[in-house]
């Protein structure tokens, strides 16, 4: 147990990815008390001379072997004195996004978990994980953050599946294409992808115009379809 008149400071990350058609969070099992063996968010102590972003990137690379985070942003800082049962600890949480198709080589104590089946989490990590999902969902409406979920090139059908998985509701591929093209978020590559076994016409291939975060429409909201 760390004893100090000042709080310790940890960096944590809610790392999310669309896997097998579902939004999933990266969790690891704690190797010590408190909550020995419980699932938790990856992270660790902020060390002398480190920035918070350097701290969380170092922990992700060293502890769970995740280096290919396409987007990383500060999510929230938690300072409730009783959030840790053994010490006074401040936590700064980040949201990290890994593009679909990237498959980090994880250690045995680390695994992806769909939001529909999240296990019990240590400390306040469940609330942080859910806050990360809500931040992602909000930014899918008014920014180009979809670039951090998608591969470098994709069809509109593939992009629609990623947006639907992240948002938790179905959306129209036609509407998605119209909105993202009108805002200048995506552009056609000029290539076409051959149809699958079901036949049909070759599908146009698109890419995001920028692969860094940009606000595209600060008042936009991607809403669930109206009940019929």
C-alpha cells in the first residue's frame, strides 16, 4: 500500500474496437489486491517526468501490447477520495480506439469483452468504460471519429455496420453515405470491390479524407430509427 499525504495518480484507458460485429472493450485481470483476479481497465501509475498521455501509451504498449491506437483522447478525471479502498488515488481516464481488422497480440490475462456481456469490473472501471462508449457515440454524430474504427478503405455497407455496432442501433447506408459525403468526411477512391457470393453490382470503395479528429457538424445527432 502506498502511504502519502498527497494522492497517487494513475492513467487508465477504455480501449474500444468493433470486433465480430460488436463494440468491445479491452480488459485485463488484476494480478494483486485489491480486487485480485477481477477485470479492470489497462493502465498504471503516473511516474515522475511523464505526461499523462505518455503514461497511458506506455502502459498500453508494455502491459497489454496495444500500440496501434488510431485515436486517443482524455475522457475524464476521477478524484473521489474513496474510489480506491487502500489509498488516496486520482485517476485520469482516456478513450482509445483501435480500427477494425487490427488484432493486437494480447497476453493471457487480457481479453476483449462485448458491451453486451461486460464482466464485473474493479473500482469504478465499469462507469469509465460506459462513459467511453457514450463519448464515442456522441462524437460519431458531429465529428469524423469513424476513421478510428474503420480500415483504411471500405464500402459504405461495411462502414454502416461499424457505425451501427458502435451506436447500438441500425442506420441507413444511403443516409450515412449522403451525410458523410455532404460534410466532406469521406471520399471515393475510384476503386470498386467485386460482389460477394450473393451477386450484385461492384461496390464503390471509400476512405476518410482525414485520419485525425475534426468537428464536421457540431449540432448533428445520429438518432435511432423511429418506431413504426
